[in-house]
C-alpha cells in the first residue's frame, strides 16, 4: 500500500474576523514535507503539531497577504533557533517575490538557513521531491495562485483566496481532496465577489465533483452558516491543527 498523505491544517482562518490562525497547510508523505502558505501564527502551529521543523524545506506562498505569508519571519527565526541549516526553497507568484524577500529580511540579513525564492506563474509546473505542482491564476485583487499538487498517486487542489472560476472547478473533478476557501456566508455573495472571495455554497459547488472537500479561510461570518451545514465524510470543516489522512481509493486507511 502506498504511504498515505497526511494533511495538517495548521491554520484555517482568514485575515480577520476569526480566532483561527492564518492559512498554513502542511502536506507530509513519509519524511517529505510541503508547507502550503505560511500565514500568521504558522511557526507556533508547527510546534503545537509536533512537527520536526528541520524537515520543512519547501514552502509555497500563494500570494502576499498577511494571512498567507505573515508567518514567514517567525518561521525563519524558529528554524534558526532549532539549528535547521539546510536550504529552504520558497515558491511565490511574481508579484509576491519582493514582499516575501522583504519579509524574510525584516529582522536582519544574517538569519539562516539559506533560502532561494523561485518565481512560479500560472500554467507552470514544478517538481520538488515527491511533489509535482502546477498553478492556476485565481480571481483575487492581488496576484494569487491556486496550486494543484500531485503526490503519492493523489491529486490535491487548493483554491487559496479566490472568487469561483471555471478552470478550478474543472480541475476539481475527480481530485482526491479539494481545499477551498469559504470566506463569507451566502447572503454576502455580492461583497464576496467584489473582494475576490467565495461563499460557503460557492466553495461546496466548486468542489462537488472531488472525492472530498475541506473548507478553509473561515471567518465568524462564514462559520455562522457552517454551523448548520451537514458535514461528514465528503465535506469537512477543519479546526486549526486538525489532521486528515488521504489515500487512493484502492487503499485502506
Ligand atoms: Zn486570505
């Protein structure tokens, strides 16, 4: 049986209006880790989850809003404190390159470990160890990528922040896990669209043809609707630090 994918929802909150930490999702297959987004509080959440920080060597930042990359300075500080000196690679969309560089330099140029910032664009594919990632352009006021990640025979989609768009919905078909933002409740659809976000029902509809949906980027506003949502095997609303094991349909777990 193939090693299942372990998904740790370190932070599941939006930029405000929530007591959840900023977005940070750790994918783990065996000893190979991929950190997708690093919102505020991500360093603390990594410690709380009992993660060996030195194994975090690849970080994918979908865009440069604080709830998606505000944790980077603290992560670098903690990597140094834990004596993790192996190089870190950070993938960013073009518009995030300078802000992310600035964030990492913020507390001094001497912060190890060494790091490389790789710019990736929509349509591009990258391969990092066991992970293959490709990217779609999300619909958000700031340049934002929605990654599609293949690992261990599984296909994982992550919307990041976006209004619904057809390409993502199409790629979600048959995905093993569709992680989608659900920032606002349905009655705020107009506001949601204006700010490049999705409502709860839009998120569920977008991911409906995937094997499983995880709703993230939550606010107290969307949670008021989610409280009455029937969740279960196919739709989950993770709390910070919740974990999920994903394996192929032919495997048991
Ligand atoms: Zn956000």
